[in-house]
C-alpha cells in the first residue's frame, strides 16, 4: 500500500477530524458510482479506504509512523553508505591494480635473481645443487615466482606472515576484532620484524585474495525490529502459538516455549525488516503478560488473593482457592494475618528447567458486611484492657 497520508492528502500531524474529512472528500470523488467510465475507480476507492483504516486507528497509525520513520532513516543511511562505497570502490580498484602489478614485478624479480644463483651453485658445487633440487622437490611451496604459488603465499612473501594470516582470515569471513591497526607484528623468514599494517591495508590485501579466489563478501544485514508480544496467562500455561501484527501488515507467528515470562525477549531469525539487496533482520519479541483478573505474575510464580473471615484468621479452617487447574481446598493455619501466604508448589508457569513455578496464595482478612455488636464490644474491651 502507498503512503496513506499522501493518498488522503493530509499532513503527518493531521488531527483525526481532519483525516476523516479528507477521507470523505476523497471517497466521494473516486467512488465507482461517480466514475463509471473509469475501470480503476474501484481499486482506487478501496485503496483510499485502506489508508483511512490505518490512520483512524491510533495504534495502527503509530505502528505505521514508526515503520515509515525507520525505513526513511535506513534508506538515508544506505544511500550515504552506497555513495561512500562507490568512492571507495574506485579507489580500491586502482589500488588493487597497483598491488597486482607490484606482486607480479616482485615475483619476476625473485625468479630472475634465483636463476643466476642456481647456475652459480651448479658450477661451483654439484653436490650442493643436487641437495638443493631435492629440497625444492620436497618443499615446492618455497619456490619463488608465480608458478604454483597460492595467493596467500604471494601475500606472505610480499607483506609478511602476519598480513597473510589476517588477509586469509578476513577474506574467509572469520576475522575478529577491530581497531585502527593490527597490534601483532611477526618476523618474516629473513629474521627482520615487519611493522604492523593498518586495518585499511589488511582490508585491501583481503580484497585481493577474494579477487583471486572469486569470492564475494556476505550481504549486509538489515536492522532488527523490536515489538511487544502481549500474551495471556493461559497462553503461557498451554504454550500456545500467538500471532504478531507487524507495521507492514505482515503476520508473524510466535510459538511460546518453556521459560518465557514477563520481559522475556524471543528472537525470530529473518522476520525483521526486509530491504532489497540486504539480508533480512531479526524480530525481537518482548513478552508482555496481559492483566488477569485471577492471577498476578512474578517470575514463574502466580499470585492470587484469598479473602478469609475474621474467625478463620483467628481459629484457622479450610477454604477453596482457584488455581490454573481448577479449585483446590487448602488449610488456613490459626492466627493467620493479611501478611501471610500459602504456597502451592508446581501450579505456576513453565520454567526453563523442565518444572513449574508455584501458586502463591496471599491471605486477606475481611470483616462482615454488617457490624457485629458482640465483636465490636469485645474489641472495645481489648483496647482498654477490660477483659479477663
């Protein structure tokens, strides 16, 4: 659906009455009865109706405004990143060409220097030459020159072992950490220690390795979306599957699991923001338990209130209390006040350890509806100490 504000011709801060008036005017203008010669009148009339349905509902309007604002921010960031990437791409392409030429020149120089040395060794010491050939056959990876040399070997020969390891890891997508520079510096085969390379140089070397390998980096991931998932106590007890209504009118199903309670955040992979050319983000659903007339949730425990009479509070007795599994009879100890509780184990929510929380019964002492003269007289005597 297109922007509902544009369809109705109102501003984003328009009042409900202004939106309603604009909808009526638009609906009257594009009504199919008034445009019988226009085959698209029906679809335009339905589109205007859908726009009004979104904007007349405060909750749906808020969801749409949040989604639109987020989408606009992301698009602005993507445009800025795309422009910067284009500039960096041109600079990197030029640098890669220079690096490739440098690598080829270095390999050719190494090969040309190796040939006279091999001939000199062959003329002076035949035995040494034979040993050298045997060693070169046993260790072909140590030969200089482009023939049989992997990209990693060439990078190591030119920039050192540390740069080769970091470029190999980054090209394979396993590089970790960050910063402006690589802190470690390894010695090259000649024994001299090379200085650490900047992170930008490592990225450039990694791009050369990716270019040789023909691999491409993973696509950028779209931002995650956070929503509030309202559930009932019964949903959590039965581990039901609930439906979440998204701002873009998508419906996402969330299967409740053990260990979920108030404030728990469930991550749904790939169900977040969806943008062209980017990997879908995740949906973060925060559990919010709807108000229940019978129970109050604290962690995995359920709390309920049981009203008892004055005589039961003083003398004790039996009472019936409502639980998630039906009514159950409990014994009230003598001399129980309103600050005391009775805990029924295993009648709460499903925890993440395979068990359940408890049902905590909070006692509340209540008086009779009408005053009792005998009780009132007894309390009066107790106050003034006039009783035996």
